[in-house]
C-alpha cells in the first residue's frame, strides 16, 4: 500500500473512496467535509441533524458519492468527543478502520486530515497513521495454496489531504518515518511467523545478509568454528542437540563518526523444544517464535539504516535450535561462557539466557557502551504482566527514562521490574559460578539477574517479551500472530540517542 500526502482540497483528488472525520456531538463539520457534503447535496449535515451520524469513536457510515464527486463512495468516520485526541487513540482507530476499509475493498482512499492536524502534531500524526495502517493490514498467508484463502480485497493507496501546505509538509515527513517503522515491524513478524523448518538459523543468516545488501549495513556471520575459538561455550551448549548449524549474526550500522555504540541483542532460538528438559506438547508450535528477539533487533537496525540514523548501532542475534538428541547438553552439565564464567545447566529449557550471555559478552568485547537485549525469555513474565506490557529490567535510571519515552512514542507500553541483589542468591551454584535457573519463584527476575552478571556495570536493559510476542486477535495496529514488539521502541530509542548526541 502506498501512502502519499496532498495539500489541496480533497474534492480535487480522483479516488475510489473519500474519507472524512466528524466529532461526536458537533453540529458543524470541517471545511473539507463541507466541500464533500456540497457534492452530496447536504446529505451528511442532514444525517447528523437527524442523529443518523453520531460521530462516536469507531463509527463508520458509507454513502454513495453520486456523480458530482471524483470518487465512488464516501466514508464518514467518527472520532468520538472533541478534546480527547491522542496519538495512541489515533493509532488504535487507524488500525481498526484500515482493516474495515480493506474489507470494503476501498481501493484508492483519499482521507481528509484537517480534523486530525487541528488536534495533534502534524508530523506525529502522519507517522502514527502510516505505521498503524501498514501494521494493521499485515497478513501472513504465503503458505495458503488456494486463491480463496488469500483474499485480494485491499487498500491500494491512501492520500492524506491536508489543505495547509506547512502542515502537509510535516505530515509528509511523519509518513515517511511511519512507513519505515511499520514495514520494519512487519519484517519482524514475517521472520517470527515462519514455521521453524523454513526459518532455520541458516535462513535467518541469509535474511540478515539480504537486509545488509539492501540497506548498506555491515554483516558478519560467526560460524561454529569461530564461536569455538571465541570460547562461546554457553551459546554453543544450546546448539549441541541440533543438526542445524548455529549462526551468530552481527549487523552494524555506522551512522556517526566516532562516538559510542549501542548494542541491540536478540535471542534467536529458531525452535525451542526445551532440549532434554523437553516442554509439554501443548502450544509447543508457538516456539517457532522463540527467535522474536532476534527478529526485532534485525528489523530495528534495518529501519535505522533506512532512516540514515546518525548513531552507531550493532545488532547481535545468536541463532540456534534447542533440541534433544544424543549430543544435547544434559541437566547438570557445566559450560563456560565467553567471559570465562562457569555455568551449571540445571534446566536445558532455560536456554535463552545461555545464548544471550555470550552475545552480551561479545557486544562488550566490541566496545558497546549501552546494551539492550530483547528475548522471549520466561513464561513467568507473561504470568506477571500478561499480554499488555513488556517487563524491562535495567541497571541505569537514565537508560530506563529514555526507554520509557521511546516506548510511549511507539505505543508499546513497558513496566520496570526489580533487580535487587538478593535475587542473585537463587542462581548461585554449588559446582559453578552460576546456575541457569533459580526455580519458579521470581523466575523472570532471576533470569534477568543471570544476564545482569554478564552486563556488569555497562548500562544495560533487558526486555522480556514472552508475554507480548503473540497476539490472539486483531486489535488496533496489532494482528493475530507474532507481534513484532518492540521494533518501534528500539528505533525510537536509538533515534533519541542520535538527537542527544547532536
């Protein structure tokens, strides 16, 4: 779908569909709506007066356009009560309406943006509209072989019409950013939605190399032999049970001369059976998405490259399968991480922290000054926060403040979780430096404390996205399936760091 911005009158645009907005309780409509209503002979104003159009949030009225307008039909969209406009509300409304427009086969939609920019920052509104529309129209149907299972109805193009030229320019800037953010989220969804036999570590590496070729990123794939030389015993212990070769993916965006480097690190378990500590069969198929963290950081750095962000970023995705076999790591084995830490593996299903330990150590060895890791790490996080907020653990207050601002811009809410030193006692081992699980109590926290050991004093944040990796139904910009959370938060965070350095 193409999104463009026009600065004239909506009635001058040739389209399949015109869309205008009305507020609940308003007796007067915008100048753009009035121009369209003139072509309809006053039908909209009369329907408002008769109470047939109320303007309640999410209300959609469809009218034939007649012969006097350059469109086939008109959509009248309710905005709710005037004065309560927010970007979050707009994101939700745009997502829901975009799917309804698509289901009505709206074709080319010309949307009046006058009411929107009167209430919200034009650039922010353009960005939010573009990302929500792009995300909400996402479908993962490539493996349906029957045409009937792959609907062809669509929104082919959207033209946002803002009569004020200055505001139109701002909307246009926002749309360009929002489109990239939405497409990056959809890329992460594509990676995570693919079945595990079609998204192996090798295929993940190939996708990363393709992205690098398209965007100018540097790409390095660390194979098993090099990982062994680097003493990544913690990461490789997870790969021991699989016949698929592990791929440690490193992407680099050099957006600033000199300066500090931000590391984005994502858990890349392309399928997680639990290993020898095998999971129950129920819902194990969802473990194809256990590489959602890796998908998020790969997509985020791709977006930063497309945005030409003036910040240095390295994205690290340690990818492998976690399977049981005669060569798999066994409960009770002791392995050594890249930084020399010895780890007693009590539960092979606590594997995400094992691959992240070496990824964090590698990032520090590469000189990263800030570390942000993203992982579908613990079921305990889903129990604690459900599917609404991402739990975030940080060792630095300024970093948390920056991440909260970025998450608010993205509409991906977060919640700070504790990192008290007392929780370390649960993961101290009798036979090694650490054990990879502290048991059920405070499971998400002890997993984070394990990673904290490897981050040390370097500013570090850990996103446990286990609760938000999958959506059960379409709602706002979200669609059923893997979510792509928190790609946009990561991008906004990196862009914020770029602005701070200017």
